[in-house]
C-alpha cells in the first residue's frame, strides 16, 4: 500500500494542469486608477497602468506565445529548485519598452496580473520576497521563507479584480521596504495555486532600482525582517555592550484598508472603475507549461 501511495505521489508531481498559469505583468503607481479595457491588449494598459516597470524578460501580452514563453511553474516545493526561469529570468534582462522600475523606500506600488481563469473567492494568495540586500538575488526555493517575505495578497477575488471574466485584470498594492538603501534589488512574485496535491506554484522575478532616501507612505510601511542568525548575533552583541536592540519586524498588512472589505483582504488598494465595454473579452488560453529548471 505504501508503494502504491509513493508511486501515485510521483505521478502527481509530474502532472501539469492545462489551465493553471499566471505571472506578474507589471508594476505601476498605487494611486493609478485604470479605466480602460479589463485585459492586457494594446498599448493602452501599458502606458496608463504600468508606469513603474516590468518583470525580467517580459515579452508583452501582445505576443501570442507569451503563455509558452513566460509561464514558470514549480511543482513539489523542492528546496533546490531555482526561483527564476533560466530561460527568461536568470538575469536582469530588460528592454526600452519593458524596462526595470525605479522606486523610493517606503513608496507604495501596484502589482498587476491576470486572473487567468482562476477567479477564486476561496481565496488563493500571491507573495513577494526579497533578500533586502542590493545585488543579492534569491536563487533557490529554500530562499523563499519568512525572513525574505515582504508581502501577501489575495490572487483573484471581487476585491482586487476588475470583473469575473476569465482574463480579468487583478492587482495588489505593495509597500517598498522603507529601510532599503539605494541600489538594485531582485524581488520574487509567487502565486500558490496548489491544485496539484504535492504543491503547485507560479513565479516571476523582477528588479527595482531603489533611489533616494524614501518618503512617508500613506499606509503602514514594510521593513525587512532580520534573519534568525542576524538577530542572534545582534542580541549577543547587545548583551556584551549593554546596548538596547529593537529588531525590525516584518509587516505584510496595512492599517488603512477600507472597512467595507472582508478581513481576508490584506493589501490596501485603490479600486479602479470597472470597464463597461460591450465587446466580449477574448480568451487567449494556451496549454503549454514549462516546469522548473533542473539544477545539473
């Protein structure tokens, strides 16, 4: 019986559901209210909503093969799996059209993605991680942990999507950690879908150049939480020198969420006016999925 269960688990870990896929499309200003078409077509959305930047190696939604090119799926939560696709996101590769974003510490930005036929009031969640150190990338899945997580948000619900169409625009507002020093930082966006019993996630890597000394955000700011080793070393030093230490705590919620929104909704978001176009929304679903890159 144990052999049968083990064999079944192995088979499940190799399966890739044909309809599950998503990725981060771009980053804009949190104050942006997009009133255009409710899907990513043409230049309208990119010019009006994607005012900060794009993820690594982004081909654009106008590319008919974007699902084949850009879907990056991890199955099984293997500690040594790479978190950035070796084909499209292994380096900070940008173009003049799909460029890297620039932000200041404490600034609030809006992350955009599509529901991709997975509108789920359940809900499922997206997360963002960063090392908090300029030039130091998160490489392996094991690097995505409580020390590096800076944000969590619902994936696709009535609270953060323009409508319930299969490819509706969805978003979440995220505060840039207010203790980042100037430099270029890598971030990892992760959607946990878990239709596969062994674990199923979709990841996108992006970079932001942090400039200046930051500003005062309108909602609660996020700070990078020190690792356990760093905290232990700091505590030991404090004991020796009798200095007082107050490690920064991570904050993935905001204090100004609209009271009419359910408590499960985490990010404070400005809700855009829904599109009223009478033209049916095209469905550009494809079935190809590329699994996690294997470490040789």
